[in-house]
C-alpha cells in the first residue's frame, strides 16, 4: 500500500523536467544514483515495482530505475539492521549481503546503460487521469489526484501480490522442510536450491534473514547469501507484478542475468 501511495505521489508531483534537472548527465553516475537511492527511500520488494514503473514513466532511465529496483529492498537501513540482528549481531552477513546487492545493481545498471538501453515498459492505452495537466490543479486537487492514483495502483497490482502470497503460503505449509535438507549439499546444488526456496517462499526482505539464519548450519554461507540476495530481487510476488508492467523479453533477460550473477557471487563466497 505504501509503495502504491508513493507511486501516486510520483505520478502527480514529479514531472520529466524535474527528473532531468536532478539526475546527473553522466550515465555511470545515473546508475550510482539509482543504486543508493534505495538507502534513502527504502521499500520492501512487495511495493517497489509500482514505484519503479512510475519513475520509468516519468522518463527516469532504465539504468537508473532498475538498479533502484534491485538495491532498494536490500540496502535500506531496516533490512541491513534485521540482517545484522538475525545472524547474532554479526557484520559478516550484513557486509556480504550489502556488497552482493551493490555488485548486482551496478553490473545490471552498467549493462542497461551501455548495452541494452531500450524501452522496457509495456505499452498501455492512455489513462483518463493523464489528460489533466497537473500544473492547472490546486494543491488540494493534487493531493486528491495523488491518492486516487495510489488507490488505482493498489487495486491494479494488489491482486498479483495477494495471489503470489497465497501460493507462497501454501508452499510454506504443505512442503516439508525435510525435502530441503535431504538433497546433496554440493555448493552448486545447495545454491540453486536456496534460490528456488527464496523464490517460492517470497518472504519480505525485512524478515528473510531470520529464515536464512535458521538454515545456515544446514547449507553454509554461500547458499544462504544466494537466498538473501535472490529472494528480495526475484520472488513470486514481484515477478507477477513485473509481468503487469514490463515487456516479457526484458523480464526473461533480467531473471537470467540476476540468476547467473547470484550463482557467481555465492560460489565466490563459498570458495572464500
């Protein structure tokens, strides 16, 4: 709900000219802005997709918006503090998660900036709300407009969030943990298993560290880092919401790229 309200505020108060004014001209710096914006504008992965959609509609470059999509659910203060507490006040997992998220966001941002800088949003019919020029509205009308957009966004994307949550809950209840612990513990298999586990459980990024900590003794550091990185970026809930906004071609590339990078980072951690 918070994410949808923010999306409504962006729609009403943020114009492309304002975006252009505050974003640096250099592509690399725009990627960096997208990465670290998540620290100052924290959002759970449940609400980040509508926010990114509105930013992209306001002509924020994909190589700024997508790094924000990747980094915001992980590098925000609440998630980092929860990670620190979950692993017994240890800075090790906090730093590994932070550095992993920064690496993912930076690499994807640079690829989008210098290789695949193309439109990624689905083309949608013009909305009646967009026919009004916001400059002609009074302050009170703008507040109402922002709330109206937020409500529309909530009911538009809420169904995907609810359905994803229902499936994830069913998996948590009906799939026994024994299935996870009975497989071979080779690093690659364990990493792939924990990535699949993160996707299916679709836990909030503010709580997943506690589940990860409980599985640490079974799987080791590398697979747990895969769990902590992959889940907040790609899970059942936000993938369904992304499908509502982004082109299928982009989503496939995005999922493949994130998967390969998470495996590489987690394998590197396992070898340390």
